[in-house]
């Protein structure tokens, strides 16, 4: 099944991610891009949020799914547009609010980040280390990422090659992307270990 439908203590990552956005106090509506084979299941999971959340068919990759979701919203309907990953279902409301505040304060785009604590090596095709990166300037990027409506639409209209995140598309436009403080709870749940951490640590904090 899609990772978004995996449950943590009986509640899917999808429902937790959407609920977290709405509970932040700065999000008025959510559009979810669902895999076509699981569209009906996504609608069922999000039925309690009907009126605040719309489900649309997704694409073959992340960028195309974001494009379909963005196309479902009338241009200019909202001053700030967020792009979020359901795998970061426990992102605190304070992170969402900081991202929105940065865009409303004049940033074209804003993303939450954390300092990189691991040593990062650059290797060649043979697996031999070429150099060691200065990690003092490196940041790990989280979601939700925030943009002015016009800038995000311009990034998708420009036809750039797919990027690993939407901030990367905006960077290709030549726009500056501001950073705000991320949070360890906004970790991406990708592996079985991550899921165990969510079960044991993150869910109890959210439910307290």
C-alpha cells in the first residue's frame, strides 16, 4: 500500500499529516494527490475532513502529483501555498506557522531545515572518497515548504527538469529560498525503524 496509508497507533500517516496542517491554525484548505489505484481509499480516510480537504488524482512522480494538486486550485485563491509530504506526518504546527510567516513577511519561498550532523563524503564511481564536505553550511530540508502562489506556479510553468523538492524548482527560477528552523519530529518516515520511532516516540507526544 502507499506509505501514506500506513497506520501509526491506528491512525494513517495521511490523516495525521492533513490533521496537523489544519490544526496549525494557518492552513485553510488541503488538496491531497492520491495514487489512482488508491483514490477511493484516500477519500475514505479523509472523509471526516470533508469541506477542508479535497482529493485529486496524482501523477507518476512527486512533481507531477504536486502539479495536479496545484492545478485544482484557482490561481490567486491563497496568498501562501504549502507543499507537504505525508511521510512527515508529525511535523509540529510551529514549523508550519514559521514557514507561512516567512512567506507573508516577503519571502518568495521558505523551507524548514535542520543542521547536518553526520560527516558527508563525496565519492567517485568506484566508491573512493574524493573530498569531505564542510557540514557547517549544509542543511537537511523538511516539509511543509511554502511559496507565494505566483512563484510556485511560475516554477511549474517554466518546464524545468524534475527536482527532488519544490524549493529546487524555485531556485532554478533564480528566486531566493529562505530557511526557518525545522524540528526533529518532522522526520521522514521511510523505513521500518522510522515507523517504530513514530510508534514509540512521536505518536505518544502528539496524542498527549
